[in-house]
C-alpha cells in the first residue's frame, strides 16, 4: 500500500498543520531514533482519532496509536501507516466525587501523568505520587501499567472509557481490566469484539485518597529525590528497556551489570553507566543500533543466567 495524493489531501483538509507527512519517528519518540511513518497526526481527544480510524479502516491503511512516545521504538524501516498521537499537555482533570477519605477524578487520556501528579499534590490527594517523574500520557501509562516501587496505574484506575475497534464508546470497570507487570489486558470484553490491543483509551476514572497538601508535597519530594539518584537523565532513552524477570533474585539492571555490560556501546547506543537497564541514545543512535545492543544483552544474560530478558519497550515496525 502506498500513501497516495488523495489520502494526503484528506488529511490536510481535515487536520491541517497537525499532520506531518513522511515523518521520522525520531521526532516523536523519546529515544529520538527510528524510521519514518507515512503520516503522524497529533490530536487532543479520542473523538478526533475516531474520524482518522474510520478513514484508515475504509482505505485499508494501517494505524497505530501513541501518546508521548516515551516507551516506543520504531524500527529504521519505519511504519507504513498512520500514527495517531493523542496528547493534551494541560489535559482535562475533573473531581467527580469527594469525601473525607477518598476522591474520584476523571482524566482524559492525552493528559500527561505529570499534570495529574501536579493536580493531586495541589489538592492534597494521595495515591498518585508513584507516577512522579514517569514521562508520558495517561493513555500510555494505563496501557503499560506504568509504575514504580511505590505503586502502579492498576492501583488507582477504577474504570476506563475506550473507543472500540467498531467505533463505539464503552466504559470498562475493574472487572474488565487485568493489570499485570507493565501490561494491561482487557478481559471479558464480549464475544465478537476484536482483540484488546485495538481499543483506544479515551479517558479514565482514578480513585485517590483525600489528605492534605503538606503530606502530599512531602511525599512527592521524597519520591523525586529517590528517582533523581537512580536514573540517568543526561541522554535520551525509553526508561527501563527490559522487564524485571520473574523468579529471579536480581532485577534486569543487576543482571546486565553482573554480565559486565554497563557502558557497552553499539554505534550511537550504549548501556547507561548509571543504570544497567537503561539503553541510552548517546550519539545519533539508529533503531538498529539499539536493537542490536538489546540482542547482545539478551544473549549474554541468557548464556550466564539462563534468563530471557523480555523488552518492556514497545518495538514497532
Ligand atoms: C526517562 C524515562 C523514565 C521512565 N520511567 C518509567 C518508570 O519509572 N516506570 C514506568 O512504568 N515507565 C517508565 N518509563 C516508560 C514510559 O514513560 C511509560 O511506559 C509511559 O507510561 C508511556 O506513556 P506514553 O504516553 O509515552 O506512551 P507511548 O510510549 O506513546 O505508548 C506506549 C504504549 O501505549 C499505547 N498507547 C498510548 N496511548 C494510548 C491510548 N490512548 N489508548 C490505547 N493505547 C495507547 C501505545 O500504543 C503503546 O503500545 C520511563 C520512560 C523514560 C523515557
């Protein structure tokens, strides 16, 4: 399939300057590497994405949804389709219910997790500070069950509103949401519906604890200080590259360090000296440099510990 002039006209007419054609994904991913997509369309809300999806399905064009691209790597061969980027920096955050103990807030999926953290701290709500310092949107965060050692999305998400592949909106409460380590699977979504990963998160309802501003702020400072000490920030990356293995006393980063791979480089990509589980883009790395390094790490760790490190980063293409 090629992206012909008729398609380009439709996107220009409907989305104007919010479309980038023949766009290198290094522009929109935190790794700052990767090949081109036919088009990247930036939208604030899922209702705008709905129109694009309908057009793509009618014209048999592949599409892919992303948030801030902080957990994505697009191969150098690119993505022969349309990337829908759902991102609303300030976002919509509304208090829906509140009592002395708890509060429920509704948030659109393009809102950044940082905006939700600030909102919670400003209002003295506890339960979301685990996300401090995790870049990305609520949609990406929920899909990845983003988290840290003090909690993850699955602990606070009460329900999500999704756009189904058939173009309908549906609210999925906890019974449909199977959160596991850095993963959300939608279960029991009914026969006849296509697979879960085609659902697009439009918004969510979070359940947090009512507290006071001072407590929320103090907790936040402690979380931020801990993060600063352990994570490399000087180079681009996608955070931890591999999931921590189950049934091992070691974290992925420790296994990589024990194999002597810290600092190892392939082209412009390198294993961070500060954190073994961070592959960083040190010097104009290609996606291929990063993937080659990934494979070397997997091979070395497997040869020594018989553990296969599964990537946490979503690799597209
Ligand atoms: C420096 C750094 C530190 C990090 N630290 C952490 C950490 O401590 N803990 C942690 O868990 N992660 C961490 N990450 C990884 C990343 O920030 C999270 O996974 C984040 O939740 C991804 O959000 P995003 O908006 O960037 O999603 P993207 O990277 O754009 O997408 C991730 C996945 O979500 C899907 N997706 C995105 N939006 C939607 C939507 N609206 N509906 C359906 N699917 C959607 C995409 O298709 C893709 O599969 C870190 C990354 C960096 C760069």
